[in-house]
C-alpha cells in the first residue's frame, strides 16, 4: 500500500498530467478522472462511481473499459472539434497486486487536433507542389524524347546531354506522380473502397507489363496463383501493389534469374508472395525499405530507376485495404515480399 505522501504525489501527477487519464476499478466503475480528460471529453457531473457508459458519451471508450477485457487497445475518436488518440490498457499486467486489480483498466487520452491539422497542411502542400511541378517536368521530358528521335541529326555530345535531360526529367515526373498517389491515399485517411476481386488477372497483368524488361535480363517468371483465389481489395490499389512488387523483383534480379509469384489461402487471409533470387536486402534494412525515400544502396537504386517512394506507397495501399506486408531477404540470396490480403466477402443470396 502507498503511504499518504506517496498517494498525494501520485494524485498530483495524475491531475497535472497534460494527457487525459481515466481509471476504472475491477467492477468497471470510474475511480479517477483528471482535469485534462474533462476538458477533452464531455462528462456528466460527478462521474466517479458510475459506469463509463453512464459518465461519458463515447461508446467505443466505454466498451474498451469493460472489466471483462484484458487486452490493450488504441484508436482515434472525434469529440466535438477535437481529434483524440485513446489508449486503453489493463492495470493488472505486471502489477504486484495483479489479482486485486483484475478488471481495472487505464485510459490515456491525447489531443492530436493540432497534429492532424499540421499533417493536413503538409499533405496539401506536397500535393499542390507536385501537381504544379509535374507539368513542366513532363514538358521537358517530352521535348527531350522528341529530340532523341532525331539523334542521327545531332552531334554525339548533344545526344549525351539530351539523354541526361530526358532521364532526369522522367525521374522527376515519376517522383511527382508517386507523391500525388501518396497524397490521394492520405487524403482518404487510409480508407479505400473495396470489392471482391479475382487475384490471378492482376498477377497476369503485372507480369505482362514487365515482360519486356524481363526478356532483356533473361529473367523467367513462375506463377502459382489459382483462378479461385479472390480478395477483398481496391482494383487500382491491388494492381499497383502487385505491379510494384513484380517490377522490383525483376529490376533487382540477376541476369538469367527467376521471379516467382505465388498465392494461397490461409486461415488469416490470402497470402501473396513475390520472390526473386537477386541481390537481396540486409536484415537491418527490412523495416526501413517501406519508408519514404529510403534506399538500401543509393547508386544501385538510381540505376534501377526507382523514386524511393514505391514501397512506401505499397505499404499504405496494403494497409488501406486492411492487409499487411513484410519482407524476408538476405544479401545475394534474394527477397520474398509477402502481402496478406483479406479474402473476398462471400455474396449472400
């Protein structure tokens, strides 16, 4: 048991905390509410001793505080003009008096309204700049490509310079396109309209698009995706995800390599894997390859023509479809990108 001085210190810390704090007892009744929480969430007068559903209007938070639960939860909620981030944890975990605290739960609430606004302004700025810069970059690339069509009439040194102009203008265009795609996903707040889709046609389309490059590198394709596999996905996003992973597998394969695409139904969903036997990725980079503009090897990535945004977009699209993605890879041994997708919702007659 805490001494009186210790209890006073704990109470002062709770009340002065800038985070909203709410504690329920083993019976699920409210025992502690600090002033910060009262400023974020409308509460009934004197909520102490009431059930959460009786003391406040947030049903999702009341459900999360159910004493029958023993899990940890994180979610966001809009309360009036405030955006709140809420985390709920059991108090009995790792506590000396765990049995006495069984059912007691702690909610920590953060006001993220300002962060949300700043993020919105950042997204709008990136989208506007990308949109404005895409047009001149496209024009430069177009004129350079036209000049290269008449390369026989140009001096060799002029051709070399125009090729540099075209290559870099095209890279800028690709970056702006990828930034606009990211902006659209983020503007939708991570939600995409989903529909039941067969997986095999999307895989075949991705392979067909990369056939020319694969032939140049003498890379062979293997596909083990059956026509009965259907996923709950967004048509455009699914095509983009598979296309990007197949494209990377070809680009980072060795001459004469093999790229395998396979899928199978699992208890947790449909697992799609894109496998190559190429240059691979060191384990310390596995999580970071999904970050914006991260490059395992900058020189190698530029030679492959990447923008540094491809896998960041893939990850956000997969998450927006309710899926998950990871990578297993070793240097010089190749990579396996695994995407777990939701199975198609059955149609009820």
